[in-house]
C-alpha cells in the first residue's frame, strides 16, 4: 500500500497537484508579497511540469531510454535456460457472471512471447508468477495458465507461483521455488519498461537472469505538432516510467536476498 501511494505521489500528476496545493496555500495565507510571488512561481512550475510529462515527445524519450536497456528483441538472441519465468503484470481472473474469462489487458504480450520462447526451444518449463488481484477471481498465475493452454503450451510444462503481490515478491517466491530444485538461472519474460527493475529484483534474490523483454511501447514516429500537445495517455505512460526509475533506484539500496 505504501509503495503504491509513493508511486502516485512521485508521478507527474501527483507532484503537480502537490505543488499546486502548496501554491494555493501560499496565495491564500501569505501576507507578504514575497510569499505570494513564491506561490505564483510554484503554480507556474506545477503547470509546466504537468505539461512536460504529458507530451508524447517527452514521454516516449523517457520510456525509450528504459526500454533500450531491457535486453534482446530477437528471440534468436535469447539464450536457453532450465526455465522461463513469466510475470503477470495485472492479469485479472474471471468473475462470473459478468466476466467468464480472464482479462489479459496489456499483459497478453508477455504470455504470447513466453509461448514463442517455449516453441523455440528456449526452455522445457515455464513458471507463471502472480498472486491474487482484487479485479478478478483466482490468481494472475492461473489466468496466465488458461491463456497459455489456449496457445498450445502443455499443462505439464507450467509451474504456478501464486503467492506474490508485487515485483519484489515475484522474485523472492520464484527464486525460493527454483533454488530448492537446484535451478539458479532463468529466462525472464516481462514488459520491456519493467525489465530493468524486474531483472534487478530477481538477481538480488539469487538467480542468474537471461532477459527476454516484450511489450515494447516506443517506436520511431515522425514528428508533428501533436507530439508536443498534452495527452492523457502520455501522462499515464510517464507515470509508469517514473515508477520504474524510482523502483530501480530503491532496489540498489535493498539488501540482497530480500
């Protein structure tokens, strides 16, 4: 819960709202002209900060820099390993009667890529890592299992890790499961934006990680004026990128094996 609140605060929208609130307080309560000027200055900074990160041009630049460090984009460049670990990333299970099947959302790319890797012979087994979410019944891992079965991956090749709640516990529970079987390396499948932070967490948990990123968001797009016009989707994407950066920095100070 604390981590999610922190992520909301450090997001462009969260920081802009905080600066805007401080601006309002200074303008309403400050009796001195200097304080009022400071309040007006904070208001301008809040608007500029929000505009900056809501432009597709800046959002793409930030996310592209992270995705460039994710790992190979070509399946042939991914090395073989005893197991492929697939992270759920917000997959929601079914909830009858309104939703009879899992809701995969953007995470569908991860399962699709995992199936490609399996068919390419990169590993004979897959660990599906993801616990229960509030938006559906059952775990993310079970929802992923249903989709991978539909993609033709045999049930005998699928292992379930359904206790994790976030990236850190994905890493801790999966590492414990694999190390107990004498497995110390794995191909890791997650979104390219998430890969640097996820790889860091899994390596701190004691596994040697071979990254196999997917779900690349940033592509070459010709410039036009709309690239500097505020966009809600770009603002949300910037917030996700900042969450990854802060998580990566925080992970550098976390004790290994935690």
